C-alpha cells in the first residue's frame, strides 16, 4: 500500500472513530432516550433514567412510547416545565437539581395521571408559580424544597390552600390543622379545585390522627394513589402494604441527590430492607 493509501485509510479510521463517539449532551433526543437506562426500580415501577445529561428543555418524549411509570430528569439544566406529549402512564416525575423557574400552562392535559412531582432545588420564586398545578387532579405528593418561594411568608399554607388535593408536601404529610389554617388565611376551598373534589380534599381535615407512625415499612408496590397507607383510622394498626408514598419519595429524592456511591448503596439498601436510615428526617 502506498503512503497516500495509508493516509486515506487512516483518515477513514479516524472519521469512523469520531462518528462512533457519544453525541454531545444538551438536547433530549430520541437517541438519548433509547440509550438511557430503563427498567424496574426498587418499587417495581418501570422507570427511565435521564439524569445528568445537561438537558436544557423537554422535548422528543414521544420516543418513550408512553412506556414508563417514573421518569427521572434530575441533575439537568431544564428551565421550564413544559414540552411533554400525552403520557397517560406516567405518574412520578423527578426533576431535582434543575433550573426550573416556570411551570407551563395546561400541563395536566399531557400528564393526566401525575401523582408525584419532585421539584427540589429549582428556581421557582413566587407563590403563584405553583398555580399551574391546580388542575392535576391526581397530584398527591409534591416537593418544592430548595426553591426560593419556600422562604415566602405562609408558603406552606398557600400551597396547601392552592392544591387541596395534596397529601404530602416537602416530604411532610399535610395535617388537618394546616388545612384549617390555610382556609382561614386564604378562604375558599383552593384555587382551581371545586365541587365534590374540593369538598373531599377539605374533608380530610376532620378526624386528626394522633398516633405516630414507626419509621419502617415493608418493601412492595404502592397501589392506587398510596393514600390508604398513610391514612389508617385511629386505633388501627397500619397495614404492611408496602412503603408509604412519603417514605418512598424521600428515599428517591435522597438517592437522586446522593454524592457518593456508598451513599447510594446505603439508601438503596434501605429500600430493600424496609428500614429507614436513622438520620433521615420525614
């Protein structure tokens, strides 16, 4: 082979190697979706892991073909919560550590079964930023920890008033007394929720439970909206039907924010064993 032939061959090899490199992160492409980790998580839900790809906007999620119960978009650079196609199966959305400053309008039309939304460590500044979530009829668990709006006066009461369907806010169960105070302070039955649904949410204020729950659970699948596991009647022992949604979300968020492999292993072991780490506060 001549010298020229050697150079041509080497150029082709270099070009092939370049094309074989992973695409630069920054866009949520169909290729990235296909190549991302997918499978059952610790709670037996089908999950896709899209963490840490420097994604700036949500797009092309039609490529998921509505196959997932849980979607993890943590540790990216998303600035607005929008861009979803119709995903009727999705019920848990993890968006820790992004740059989200706005929630798109009419998002509930595309995520009608959304039950759990984790927006820890984002950039929501104003109390009104949660208003677009009012029409998520199935939303029961929400985390806004680490957002500037949590420093606003009466933050928690405003969210409880605006989203009366919530059962857990910032990994703390919404108490009946908080619902009463929110109604006294802001009046009405909540923004965007009325009629029987609003009365049902307000009715949760009755019959306060005083018995403290042990910080253990039996691993398993959470059924329905998971409310039953947290709202056992007075005098009855909680049924061991699996981890409560509050505990499950707290562990997921902790795993998403873990800085070391050792910490991830410790938290995943907690999911497997059914015993919460002693240093985890709920």
